[in-house]
C-alpha cells in the first residue's frame, strides 16, 4: 500500500518558495528551511531558529496534526468543537 500524505506535507505539491533560507540572527549564516519545519539549528553557531514562515493552517484544526507535523506537541491551540 502506498504511503499517503497530507497534501500540505507532501513535497510533490509544494511551490516555489516553500524551501527558503533565513539568516541566523546570531552569526548571519544562511539556514535552509522547508515550509513545514518548526525549527532548525544553525550549523555554524548552534542557535535554534524558529521558522518565521511557518503556517500551521490545517494543523490548527486537523485531528492528526500532532502525528503529521513533527514538533507540534503543546504548540497548538485547543481544538474548537465543530458540532
């Protein structure tokens, strides 16, 4: 059986700009981010940098968000009752 992915996490559906570089605020080295990275560590100085373009969109409401997007545990708002 094929491994089914959420379209937002499946890189086959990504657009130009979904992979980008951000300068480290401490040392200035460019750090590559993928649109779904929550954070990355600068390879030069080791600082942890939070993705400035992170869009949690569906992760705000999807019941599978914590399994789908790594590093979200405890970072999401409580889910609204959709009934």
